[in-house]
């Protein structure tokens, strides 16, 4: 869409577990949104209690797609254990992290 | 004498000389002028006199003419008729201007006979013979005639021819010269006198003045002079006078009052002299003043010079003038500036030198500090007092510093030699120390290992409370305690003391503990267990170490204790409440372990009532010493136990340990201090089911099956008191590895299962994944580049990285055609970190 840059980023809220079993569905959902032309996405992690590398893979793949389309991917509301996984994987350096969705939106 | 004064004197003398010259010249000039004036006065007076005489005698001539023109007279003369002549003369004389008495008349006949004489006042003839001769020769003679001494006359001798050739007769007319003199005096304006050659006063106009003058003049010479009479000045002019014969008969002297002109002249001269004197004085004084003014800067400059000569540069020269003195002052100013610069340079040099000396001195002192104390004191003594004021002679100071420097270098050289030797020794020592540090580090590791193998957690059984403690005397100790569940209702416990201390004892302790624990798990009888342990240790005990121990088992439902005491301090049985009895257990069970092979140990039993505590300890407690070398002893231990009887296992041991520590009062710990307390809470306390500490799961090869399995694992861990973080880490690690197995282990597909086993004991969580899929070691996977950007970041490989990072140990084995991944996680370690 032509006016997408001026619109608020799309906020996506994953379910409580992002593991190998649940991630494919989440990946499909995001892929569909990206295919629709969404370029700016905020992932609201406030509900996520558990994330494995399969979940990280979805985040990375989506991030790559958005970056290639000139968009951005931001993460918000990570719980401590999820944040630790992001730190160990080095993902904290790849995506902007925010305490809440509101902060992420405010940062644009 | 000052130059100024000298110049003034010289100039003054010059002035005096010039004044003298001028005065002398003026005097001479005056003299010349006076002479001329005198000459003029003389000639004037002479001429005046001559004129007056001429006039007067001309008058006489007129009278004579009158007489001779009378024919009767001539006839009477011719006849010689004196009578007639007398009459005629009288008659004629009556007709004369001045009367008949005014003149003397002589008439001489041709024979020179006196025919008539009238009014003659002189005794003899008026004329001398010579003059008469001239008159008779026809010459009319006129002039002055001294008839007698003191009588001067004006005479006219008139020859006249007698009628008819009667011859020549002479008529002489004379008058007193006094009249002429008065005339003269009035013409001159003074008084006059006629003096004879003999000095007799012939005639005078003012006799009183004349007498007052009392002149003594030479009548033959003309004289001009001044005389003082009665405070008045008179000019005196005296000229010689001649008579008709041509001879000098006396002097005509005129006295004229010249007081006015003389005093004017005198005043002029005095004024001139005074002016000259005053001018000279003023000139000299002015010169002196001028010189003083001119020389004053020079004197100031000289003061500056003298000051500089005394090295006192405070006086500064005055401002510059544009003359020689100015140049001198400039030169002095320049000289002073140079001198001051020189002095400043010198002062600066001195300061610099003092500073350098100070620096050297301080350096030397600093250097001295680096050498031996005794040497340093000697060097400092050589250096002398520190105060700069005490060091007056700079050269001496330098010399002293040089001496100290020599001394110091010698000492340092000696010390250097000593140090070199010491360095060699030190190097060796350092090598040894490095080795020692290595050993110490290893000892520290050993200590940690030893502590780690002591049980930390408490058996999670409400029926029993356990607390143990060990403080090794050195890095590692030979004591140990242990407790473990042999089965859910049986607790095994042991306290042991290896003979000796340090590393050998620690090694022996580790062996003993391991052997005991492994033996105890399958040999339920404590005596059998200890016997077996004894046989194993005694068999190859080359170091001849031995162990005393108490090993027992506690039947939790009944509280029955079965134990063996192998040469150890008898444990105490502590009552349920504070102040209850504390009783030692019977001592004998057998000898120390590892001494004699095949020894049969005796078992003993008793039953703990709920609330009772069994306290086991090593002799490190009873044989600790205070600083006065007093042993702690059993009595004190018993007292502490009695006091702490009401407390739980932990409180009881801490009470004992605090008591021992207080007793020691800082004395070094001699032996390992170890104790173990077991408090039996009774069978009723263990009513609820004891949690299992092992979990085994079979998981189908479907990803969906994984989440429920992980939930079970979380539950198991939570039940066993594993901290939350450790649970999260283990779950994630197992999820990742299991996902890999499910995804790749069976490429052909089909129904398979992997086995997941978890055990948790003493803070260590051990998880094992087992599958019969294709052999694959997940640890061969490389860690992805964590620093890559979004674009470059690879998608896979993170799972194994997580397992490696989050677990304390990950091992892979492939045995019996199965893949085994074994994970270790220390739960407590993570808690400490979190």
C-alpha cells in the first residue's frame, strides 16, 4: 500500500508459547500480513511465557522480510526469561526492544 | 678642596689681576693726565701772569707816554731843571687816572743822573745798571723788577729823546706788583702769592690761608700739587717768574680751592673700586653657584658610582642632561645597569646553584632512602643539617655533596652487588613461588571440590532434620561427613576423620567417602558396609593412613539407629528439650578403618524418640585449644549441647561451633572441625508422600508431543525445589535438543520414541535424552555468528547454542546403537548468580 509508511505499525500479539509446535502457524500468520504489504510490525511479547529457537526463527525470518521491504520490526514487553533467550541468541542487537507496545508505537 | 672652589678661586684671582691691571693703567693714565694738566696749569698760569704783567706794564707805558709827551718835561730834563721837573711831574701826576701816588717815577737824564724821583718806596734805584743800559740804548723795557729783597715791582723804562739833540733820557714808572698779583688772584679765582727765591713772601692776597698752608716750595721749578688745609683740598700751582733782566726772581704760587672736584674724583674712584670688587665677588659667587649646579648631577652620579663600588646599587642617577656631565651620567647609568645586571645574574646564579644543590641534596636524600637504614643514617649525617641557613659556605656545600655522592655511590654499588645476589636468589624463589601459587591454586580448587562433594541440600523428608559442617584446618581437610537416602525410609549418615591433614588426608577422604557411599547403597548392614570398606582401604594402604568413623542408618518410620563406631569419638544423644540429658553412645565398635584387613565390626542399635538429636563430631572440636593451650574438652561440648538441645539440627551445630570459636579466642585452628546433627522428628512428621527425585518419560516423535512432556518436567523440578530459572533453562535446553531429534533422527519417518530421564540430587539436575535414530552429535554444530546483522543472520543453529550456554555441562555419547545427550545443571549455582 502506498500510504503504509504513514500508518501506525501493525501490532501482533503471539500466544503464550512460541515453540517448535506452535511457531509454524505464527510464521504463516506473519507471512500473510507481510504479503498483504505490511512493512512495520510491533510484536507484543507481553503474553509470551516461553520461546524457543523455533520462535526466534520466525522473528528473524519476519525481520529479514520486513527489512528487505524497507520496513521495521520492533519487539515489546518481553518477560525476563524471553529477554534472556534474546540475549543469549544475540537478537537484542538485531531488533529494537521496548518495555511496552505503547513505547514501541510512540517511537514510531 | 673641591674643583668648584678651586675654579672659583682661580677666576677670583683672575678678576683681581685684571682689576689690578686696569687700576694700574688708570693710575698711570691719571698720572700722565695730571702731568699734562699740571703743564697746562703751569703754562696757563705763566701766560696769565705774563699777560697781566704785560697789561699792567702797558698801562705803565701809557703813563710814561703821557709824561714824555709833555714838552716842558722834556725841556726841564734837557736843562736839568729838577725843580721844574718836579713841578711838571707833580702836575702831570695829578692828571693821572690812579692819582699821583699810584706809581713811582724816576727820571734819569742823558747822563744817567737822577733828575727826579717820585713816590719811590724802595731804598735804591728801581732799575739795575744793565737794564738802564738797555733803556738808554733806546729799548723800552717792561717787566718785573725785584728792587730789593721782598719788594717786587712792575716797571716801565721809557727812553725818550730830548729836543734838539739834547740826548736821550729815560723815564722809569713802577708800581708795586701787588696789584698785578691781586688781579691774577681774581682771574684764577683763588689766592695767590709771590715768593722770592729765598722764600720770602713778597706779596700775598690771603695771608691767613697762606700761613695755614705753610708751603715749602722750590721757587725755581714749576710745581703743581694738592694740599689739605682744614679738611679742604687746595690745588697749588707754583711757577717761577722772571724779572726784566731775564733772571728768575721768585715764584708765583696760586692756591685754589679744589675740594669739590677732588672729592668728586675720590668718590668716583671709590665707587669704581667698590663696583669692581662687588662685580668680582658677584662673578665668583655666580660662577661658584653655576658650577655647583652643574656639578650636582655629577656628584649624584659619583655617589651612584661610589655606591656601586660598595656594591650598593640602590642609588639611581638623575635624569639625563645634554652635556658632558649628561654623558658621564649616561655612562654611569649604563654602567650601573650593567653592574646591576651583573649582580642580578650573579644572584641568580647563586640562587640557581643553591637550588641545584637543594635538588641534588634532596635527590641524594631520596637516594639514601633507598639504601639500608644504617647506611642511610650515615649518609644523612654526612649530608649535614637540612636548613639552608646553616649552609653558609656554598663551596663547602658542593664539596660536601660531592663527598656524599661518592660515599653514596659506593654504598649503592655495594648494595647493588648484594641486591644482584638477592635477585638471583629471588628469581629462584619466584620460580618456586610460582610453583607454589600453582599448587595453592590447585589446593583451592581441591578445597572447592571437597566442599562440593559434601552434601548441601537437606533430605526432603519431614521426619528428619540434618545439618552438617566442616571447617578444614588447611585448604583441604581429612574430615568429612555425609548423609544420603538409601531408600525412601532409610537415611545413611557418616562422620569420619582421616589421620593426618592436608592433601594426602583429603585424597584418602575422597576415596573413603566414595567407597562408603557406593558400598552403602547396596550393603544395608552398617557393619557389613564398614567391613567391606575396611577391606578395600586396607588392601592397598601404602601410606598407612587410617580413618576413624561412625557410620549408621536411620530407619525413619521407627527412629531406630543402627551404627558402627570404627575408633571414632562417640556421638552424643541430645534430649528433646533444653537442659535435657546429653549422653554419649557406647564407644566400641571396632578399630579404625584401613588398619587391618578383614576386621569384623560390631553393630549397635538404639532408637531415637521424636525430638531427639544425634550429634556426631570429630576430635577437632574437643581438641581445639585456646590461646593458653587449654583443650576444649568434652565437658564444654556437653554443656553446649545441653544448652542447645531445644534447637533444630542447624541451631544445635551453630551453637557448638560458636562456642568453640569463642573458646579459641583467636588461637589458630589445629585440626579440621567437623560435626553433624540429625534431629528425628518422628514418623508422624513424614506422613505426606515423599517426592520422587527421578523422572523418566517416553516422548513420541511428534513435535506436538513435546510440550506436554516439558510441562511434566517443569512440574517434577518444581516439586524437587529446583529454582525457577534453572527450570526454565533446563526446559529450553531439552526442548531444543528434543526438537532436533524429532525433526532429524528418523529421516524415514515412522513411529518412534525418545526417552527423557531427569534426576535431581544435591542441587545437581541431570537430564538425559536417548534415541535410536541416526547417530548424530549435536555438539558438532557450530555456534552461529551472534553479531551478524539481520540480513546476514543464519536462521538455524541456535538450539544447540542455547543448550551449551544454559547448561553447566553437555555431553554426547553414542553407545549400544543409541544417541545419548547428557545435560548437567547445578541449580544452586544459578540461584547464586540470579
